[in-house]
C-alpha cells in the first residue's frame, strides 16, 4: 500500500484513534464516528465521459458547473428538461458501472467496526441505487444524499445533514457567535424552507440553534467538490487518487490520499493521520 500525506511540512494534523482491537480504549485521540462517501469515481470507477456528454447536451463549456447551470435556467420547465437530459445519460452509463478495487473489503471492515456509512453525491437516485444493489447488497448506507438535496457539493450542507442524522451536532453556545454565523453562511445558498426541510441546521428541544458536527467524520471522494465540501463541513478528507485528479493530492483541502479503497483499512487500524484544520 502506498500512503500519501498532503502538506507534509505541516506539524499539526487531523487524527483519529486506531480502530484495531483494544487500541482505541487507551487512546486520547478522537474516535471516528462515520464515513461519508461520494459515488462516481469513489464507490465505482470514474465515468468521466458522462460529464462531456452532459455538457454537450446542455451546450455549456467545461468551465461551467453542470448543476449550477441547470439551477440558473429561467423556468421550472427548462430546469426539468435539462435534469432529464442528464439523467438519461446517467441511465445509459449506469449499466457500465465497475466497482472500485477494494470496495467490498473496506465495507466489510467498516461494518466489522460498527462504523456508520453515508453517501453524499451529485448523482441522482437511480444510478446510486443500481450501484448499491449490484455491488453492495447487505451493506447499509444511511442517509443517502443525492442531487435532490440542495445546495449540492461543494457546499457542506449535505455532509452536515448526514452529521445531524447521526446525532452529531453542535449547539450555538458551543460554537460561539462568529463560528455560528460562518456555519450559517455555508448553507445560505438554499432558501429557508429547503434548509429547514433538509435539516442541515435546526434547533434542539430547548430552542437552541444547532448545526451538524462533522469533526468526527471522514469524507472520501475523488473530486475537488468532495474535498472542499468535507473541509468546509469540518470533516477530515480522503482523496481516492486516479490519473485525472492527481493534482489534488497537494490541495489544501486534501488531508490524506489513497490509491485503493482498501488502503483505508490499514490507515484506520493504525489511526488516521491527516492535516489538522486551522
């Protein structure tokens, strides 16, 4: 296994206690509470050709974000037509999904350690369901955040929603006023009704404002959207490297780089070490 640490010059790194038997019981390090995964390029091998097809059918250049373009269209009808156009491309390509090497090994390991697993993806529901049924029957992911959740990555709202779903929250008095305002701005791209509906932020039974706490989570992905969403949410980030995304290995939002999913097994057994968020 080859293991990379980005920003090797940094003395302060994010850490989690080892998961190997008995080691965590004597460790003062934080415990890993869950892992959030991207889908395309992470749970399955990249299908990068889809994005070229999508931009072609939408008539947009590579510099324009696909979902931002769709959400900017002037009418609901135009947005629906654009969504259906890219869904058709995803449906055609989902039959060609190939599981990432080490997928089954990593999932079995996380299950053996009772580590929760969630999904945060910009894909829509059908290809995600297809992948889980084809390669991961018997493995539970909850919650599964797909394209219907807004705002999408690189906004951290989806990861914060997963955190809240797992009961991992911070109250306003714990965060402090400045940090709470910063976290509010992170989910400000969604309108108020959507934000309340999706649960990225909310209140506890005593009326205190609270937000998801992702500081005990990993975000595993293959794109800058994954790394940025994870970093902004407060999670540690793991980049699954490939020939296309190697430039992200040294990106400031990347804590750790792996070449195969099952490389993460050894990392977690011995204790995750990454870059500490400043």
